[in-house]
C-alpha cells in the first residue's frame, strides 16, 4: 500500500511538472520601424547677456514658436 502511494505521488508530481511546462507562452510583437522626420526650426530665439560689472552675468533666452507661445529662461552666474 505504501509503495503504491509513493508511486501515485511521484506520478502526480511528474504530471504537475509537465503541465507547468505546457503553459509556457511566447509572445512576439512586430513593431513598425521608427520614422524620424527632420523639420527646419521655425522658432524665433533672442538671447540677452548682461554683465553687471561685479563678476555677475545674467543671460536671458526667449523663444517663440509658430503658434505664438513664448518661453523665457533667465540664468545668473556670479564668480
């Protein structure tokens, strides 16, 4: 009785291992190639550099796109 119980447990273990292997799924995706289109820059850009004379310099960059949106960045450095 004990030998048949061990044999049954071994058979169930092997069945479980083979069932787990049967559930392996491989998914392949064929993504389209990336297309890069270079367009000329249509932004207008103005740069202002101001030297304060005490070792500090401020630089202001203002950009504007075709739609009229503006962005201004100011950076000040001191030595």
